[in-house]
C-alpha cells in the first residue's frame, strides 16, 4: 500500500468522525510517513511501519468520547433529502418501538450479566458468614459441653472457609471479566458510529 | 501500570523530548524509542492533550518542500517537568520504604 492509498483508506474508515478531526489526523500521519521516507525507508515500508488501519481506527475511536461521535452522526443526518426525512417521520411509529425494544434488550442483557456477578458475590458473602457463624456456634457448644455439635460446627466452619476462599477468586475473576466486557462493548458501540460513516463517505 | 500514572509519565516523556529544542513527531518517537515505545496514535493524543493544557505550542515550518509541525515547550511545560521531578523523588522515598518492607518479610 502506498501513502495515498493508505491515507484514502484511513479517511474512509474515519468518515464517521468530525471532519476537522479527520483532516488533522491525516495531516499528522502524512507527515509521519514523509519523515520515515526521508529517513531512508521506502514508501511501502514507511506505511507498514505506521501500523494497520484497523488498529489506528480502534485507538482513535477509543480516544474520542461517545457523545462527540453521536453528535457528528446527528449532524450528518441533517443532510438527508426531503424524501428520506418524510420516510423517517412516517416510519416513526415503527422504528421507534423497535429501537426502544432493541435498546431495552441490550440493557437487560447487560443488567443480567451484572446480576450474575452480584449473585456470585452473594454466594461468597453467605459462605463467609456461615463459616463465621459456625465458628461462634462451635465455641458456644464447646463451652456448654456439647462436644459432638461443637465438632460438627467447626467442621462446617472449615468447609465454608475453604469454599469462601475458592469462590472469592472466582468472583474477582468474574467482576474483572464483566468490566473488560463493558469496555469492549463501549468500543463496539463507538465503532458502530465510526464505521457507519463508510456509507456516506 | 496504573493508567493515570502512566499517562502522567508519558506526558512528561514527550515534554522532555522537546525541552532542549523544538522537535517534530517522528523525531520525538525516535528519541523516546530506547526508553518507551510510542505509537503514532498515542503520540497524537498526548500532543493534543499537552497543547490543550498549554504545555506546548505548535508551529509549522517548511522542510524539504513540505510543511512540518514543530512542537515547542512553554513555561507551563517546563514547570510540569520540574513538578514531575519533585513528585518523583517523593515517590522514590515511598518506593524505598515499600521495598524495605519486602526485604524484612
């Protein structure tokens, strides 16, 4: 890929972003490629040295706040022809409920994921609580002279402590996973706004 | 590394690269390469952030028949490096304390 092809492809991939932002980014990358060529690299080497377009787009998308991306999309929508606008207005009773439903489904799925995570933590808390209670109870039974119950309670306490330690690591990993998933989802949603621009560009 | 800490360190690295004389994007990446690997996109974000904070200014000059952007450090930028150095010595004494605890264990 030569410099012109690279910059054209990048412009196309970034077409959902604000125009001035795209121009500035392209100017920056163009200068970077020129400086590499001046440094002795061939044009193709210089371009491949910069990295893949997908990587660049992902990083730029992660940098720009979602609000700005949405605003840019709405601004682009203003350029719609009268016919399209009429269709959108007439289709309003159809597309709004569908959009709202899709949003509600997405949201509920997301809430479910967190609910699973919270219930895992609840298991951990109950195990920890049970082991604590069992320890106390075994002490009380021991003092009262009820040795068999005291032994059974300390056994329960040991089992619960073991399970609690196990479940703690599981819960921690699950929470980390959900947070990573949230970040990934945010990037996917943002990318939706950037990549859709391909159709306009 | 903690994201906030890393961001601060990267900002100061870029400022240090333009401290002695104005520099341009590719040279900054090359100068920092032995110490830290910066991608173009990361550098762009850092430069924008520093420009917004008034730590550097951008000038355009002609070079070999094309325009090239040069980044100049401002007084705010120099102060940022000085602050970093002061904070770092504080952080180093905390580090020595923490590392000593490790040895004692």
